[in-house]
C-alpha cells in the first residue's frame, strides 16, 4: 500500500510541475492578485497616506465660524477640500469629481452660536453626496461635526473641545504599521487553494473518463489507497502554493508571522487538507469534467467571497457576517490573519485548525461514500 501511495504521489507531482498552466495558477496568479489587493489597502508606510475623500465646500455665510470650519477641513488629512459656488459643488458631485458637497448657508455661524449658547433653532448644513460613495458621506458627517463644534465653542466661549483624541493602532508591535499585504495574501492564498482543488476534481474525472480507474481497480489497490494517494499529493501541492505565496510576501512586502509559527503552519496544513478533500468531494459528485468545473468554481467563488478573501468581513451586513461562519474559507482567512498581522499566540490557531480539520473529515467521508469508479 505504501508503494502504491508513493507511486501515485510521484506521478501527480511530476504531472503538476510539467503543466505550465498549473504552475501559473498555483504560484504566479495568487501572488499577482494578492499584490494588487494589498496595494489597494494600506500597506507598510501607507497607513498615513491613504486616498483622501474629495469634498467641495461652498461657503455662503463667510462668518468667523464658517471660515474656521473651512480652514479646519482643509487641514484635515482625511479629506481633500476644494471651494466654489453651491452650483459648482453640486455639479462636481454629479460628475463624480467629488464624493460630497458641503453647502454652508447664509447666517449659519450666527445661528449655530446662538443655538449652542441659548438653545435656539439649529441651522442646517446642506450635504449633496454621490450615492455610489455613501460610506464617504458618513466619514464627512463625522468630521464636520468635530470641526463645527470646535469652531462654535471657540467663537462663543473662547475655548475649544475639552478633550483630545489620540489614535493607537491595536497590534502585537507598538509603532509597527498595519501591513495590508498580510490579509490579501491570506485571502488569495485560500482562494487559489480552493481553485487548485477544483483542478484536482477535474483531473480525476478526466482520468475516469479515459478508463484509468478501471485499470487501477484491477490492481490490488483499495479505493481508500487510491483516494489517499490523490489526497496526499493534492495536499502537498496546495500547501506548497500557499507557502510560496507567503514566502514571496515576506521577502517583497515585509509580511511577518507576528504570532505563532507553529500556529501558522497548523492553519496552513489544515487549510490545504480541507481544500484537497473538497476536491475529492467534487470529483465524487461530478459527472462530466466541463460542467463540474463550472459549478465547482462558482461554489468556490461564493465561499471565498463569504470568507472575507476579497474584502474584510467587517464590512458585510450583520446577517451576512453570522452566515459566513459556516464557510470554511472564513476560518482559514481568520486563522492566517491571527498568526500574521494580528500577532496572536498558538491558542488562537486552535479553533480555526479544528474547524478546518472538521470540514476536511466531512468532505473526505462524503467523497469516499460517493466515489464512483466508472463514469455514470
């Protein structure tokens, strides 16, 4: 049995490294796409130089309070402020040149000061926003609240806000910036592990279609041995692609395993095992290679989207965040994040590892139960 396992492992590895498409999909593609996603989100040295929200401010009041608000907004590092009339500001938003237009009406400063001092009627700021950038609106509203409050208190009482805000990023190393490449390589690594599992399933279906499994069945090799050989080779190949991707990220983008190295390896191995058993499960359910590839890739893309491989899960709606915990990709990405940029110890890798091994056991049992030697 051991000889048969080693023979199948050697054959699968030789086929994989001889296939240029497999090498590109396994190594080059995840590195390229992860590098792109990492460049979008803040990386080393980029956390203080993120893209600023384009804002147009039309000051129709020209009071001391309004001028103070405009001056504070221009100094704010989160927004890029330009002026103009109310019509020009609104038109800039319609054209997509700005996310939000802030129109300060005539008499705003006096009315805001009176409302603060004596509880009078509060004036209204007019905000015209791009509906495709609704998240920018929330940011601009919060910044305006701070700048208006500061300007009104200084003009009315002669003092500013009675507190200061000091930002401190949570992380394992004080002063070390968040490296967005760590999350992007975790997400893309998991995605391409799952896609490699689809290639495994299609290869098995092609071999069955060519009658290879009939010949294997005539040999003194059990079904468990055959599937075990496929599982072993697929796990080694997928694990290698994940480690190569992270190795590239460490050398080129400065990604570090801030937490437990043992925990990182445990999550990586369990993730590779889960992906490989998923491939066997797909092969056990599939008939023709073509339709099986299409349906399996759709399932993989849904899993990695829900798992936070493309964008972090915290931006999902609350109900979708609760649903995502049943997706193995979510546990894989969270486990790799915990061991890299979040910097947790080995204990944080236990739950992701056990869950991924549980999914691997489930997929493997279903694959053994449903596997067919001959084409249906």
